[in-house]
C-alpha cells in the first residue's frame, strides 16, 4: 500500500536543458475511478526523453511548463480506483503509456494510436512516469506473469513499437528482412522479426552496435561507410540479396534511400525512425518497383503480443539493458544516454 509519510520524488524537466530530481507538487496522487496508483519500479530512458531535455520540443509537441519525464515503465499497484475490477493491490504491471479517448472514429476503428485526444506519458503537456508514485488508466496496465520481471515489463514499450512495425509490414515466416539502424529500436525490430521466422540483416555506422546486434541474433550485419545510399544498397544486396521487408529505424536521409533501393520489387518498407521533417528519396524507383511504404506511430493493441513474446522466451529484452541507475542519479543516467553510451539505460524509481 501507500506509505503516506513520504512525498513523491520524480524527474522533472523544468525547461530546455534543466532537469531536476525533486518532490512533485501534490504529493502522492489518488487514483480516479478508472485508474490505479502504482509504486513505480524501472523506467527506461528513450531518445524522445533526451530530445525534450536537449531541445524542448519534438515537432508540434513543445515543453511550455515543467513536465515529469519517462514513459517506458512498470510498477506495482498500491491503490485501486473504485471502478477497477481486473487489478488489485500488489499486482505487478507494465504500463502502456498512452491512453486514447476510446470513442472517436479512429479509436472505434481499432487504430487508437492515431486518436487526436491521445494522452501519452512525457509528451507535452502530459506528465510521464519517472517518479515514485504514478496514476494511470487501469485498462492500459497489463499484469505481468510471475516469471516476467518489472524491468522486462518496462521494456515492453520499445518492444511494442517493433511488434507494430512488423505487423504493419506484414512480416511473414521465412522472409528476408533488412533493419536499418542498430540502436534500441532497430534491435527490438530485429528480435521481433527473428521471432517471426525471418532472417535479418542489420546496418549501422557503429561497429560496436553491430557487434551487439550479432550477439543478439542478427543473421548478418553491415557496416555503413558510404554516404551514397545507392552504393550502400548495392553492397548490402550483394551480401544478403534484396529484402522482402525493410524496417528503417534511423530517419537519416541516406539510410532511407538505402532501405528503399535494397527492397525487392513488390516488397514492403516501414518507416520507424524520425529525423528531419522532410527528406529526398527515390520516389520513381518506389513507384516503378511497386514498393509499399508504411508509416508507423507508436503502437495499438500490441502490448499483449509483446508480453507474450517475452513471457514465452521468444524475445529476450533483458539483454538490451546495459546500465542501471537509482532515481537520485537520474541526471547522470540521462547524460550517459545523451552521449550514446550503451544501449538501454534504466532508472529504478524504488531505489
């Protein structure tokens, strides 16, 4: 249950570049009827958290007032709203960080990730979950089996991005998949594609990230050295053949071109990574080779599938975590992530 003697310490982005670990105003929150209050455990740091810290905005989402960071999280239920029936105090849950209105046309059509009223952790102006106590809609909290750790629960967030990407790209058993970029999101896409029966080639400009990808099961790795996307694509095709499905996880213009050129005629291409808002890409080649391009934004109805992949042992997300910090050392954890050190950095809110 809740220990009311203590306040609620969290990681607050005050303004661009100014992050503090301090007590949140309002103390320990009380859950609304459809919410649960959680004692937070591990919270992974995402590139978007770092970007809000360093730049103060992502696209149209601008940090205009202090905001709690964090959205890759799991915790233990410490209080239950009056209308909640499927969770009880003591349940360990993974938090799907966005909840939609549930009644608009896109929500009723099942693609609730596109809901214009979406409230998503640590996307301005909504507070995130990098704090000791946090309330969330119970329908978007998923109970973890006993053998799945809270840390694995927190990593269901990036894993769900990959589940959504592979579903959008219509991944099939036995396909050749090219993943561009071997950061955390590239790696989870590689793992989901492998779990789905594909063979995976993964690219990056970093040899150390490719070594990690190989360790985690990549069938082939490719070190990108040329700035010419066509040249890089030709080199990849020579080694691995054309891909049936390409999953682009960098958002870098040259990598987008490479991914499209390396996709077989009639193949599929999924854009996961975001960089510049506008890029040049070979649209004629896309047209005359009938490549299907899919956009993805977060995920919808993917958490149960991501949890099933982890619970069955088909995907090992624990291997992505390279650094762990207690809550009081959150700023150091963010500095490490910003520097590009390691793969996934996790902050433990209960330490």
